[in-house]
């Protein structure tokens, strides 16, 4: 029975954030909600079968984020997987035998992956080799130092660092990418780093059965849903987990 408009679920989801009291203000802006409203009107109602599919909300979210952050570059999950999986001396993400091998693969692209979520979210799982940074980070100099520390170049005149940021579905990552890009431009260093938002972030990554690890580096299939409603909108129900 067709009776549910997607944006109503989205608005309901953001009203029950998990984490800090100000998380909802970080997660979404009024402009973002207004865009979803317009999309909901254009799209019409969503039937029960569509509502059960995380791809419906995910595709709408990716589209809305690109409109709200037009200057933020994005990469899809396939591209990030290829970057991580790229061979170096016959070693790939899929056949690495230990942590040393895996680190060698990661460094082959001078790649830095940043997890822009709360501590409790990252405690459940993360994309391999990502480093958590605070979604509310205001000190862009500090953020740059974290990236340089994690990168292969260490600030030398090598190829630009590829920085990929992700969160739950992409808003917080896009927001931080945007602010960081503005900081680099003010410094005249915009060519030193290629900074991207990961489309669909960790939810899309997980729904595609890609590798996830816990804080100990052990494989896991679970993801913190951010909120119960977000889990229903975006995640395969078998993957939802609020605690490590």
C-alpha cells in the first residue's frame, strides 16, 4: 500500500540523534531538509517494498548532498575500494597476510581516510585504515596536521595526498570537506591535497558487503546506525548494532 513519503521518515530520523545533544545541528541543515521535501513531492509516495530497501533513501541523500555541497568532490565506494585494493609488489587488500602488508597497500596511493563520526559510532566499526576526527572540528590547522602525519609525503613535495572523508550517510563528511577546502584555499595550498566525500559513506559501504573492522582491527559486519530511524532508512537490518 502506497502511503509513506520519504522525507517524512528523513525528518523523523533527524529528530532522534544518538550522541552529543548538538548532533542534529551537525547532521543536517534546514536547506537539506527543504531539498528532501521538494524531492519527496516530486517523487511522490514510497510503497512498503521501496521503504524496506536502503537504496531508496541512500540515492536521494547522495543527490541532495551534491546539490547542497556543489564544490565538494566525491568518489564512489568502488573507487575507494580500488584505491585500497591496489597492488603493490604483488600485495593487494584481498591477499595481504598481515598488518604490515596491509599498511603497504594503503600507503601505495598516499591515501588518508578520515572517519567523521562520533566515538560511539566508530567503536562499532569503521572502514579499514581510517582515522576518526571530530565532526565538530574547528581547527583546520590541526586537521591538516593529522592528515600530513598519516600521509606518506609528510609534507614533502610529492604527489598530492588523496583524502577521503566519510560519516554515516555523507552530511557530516561533506560539511568538513567543505570547511577544510576553504581553509586550504585561504592558505594557497589547495593543490597539496585532493579531498573527497565518500558517496553514501559507511552505510553504503556496509550495504555492499565491503570490509569493516572494529577498533581492534578485527573484521566485523556491524555498523552503528546513528539512530533507530536512520538504521531503518539506510541500513540492511542485519547490520545494525549500537554497541561494540
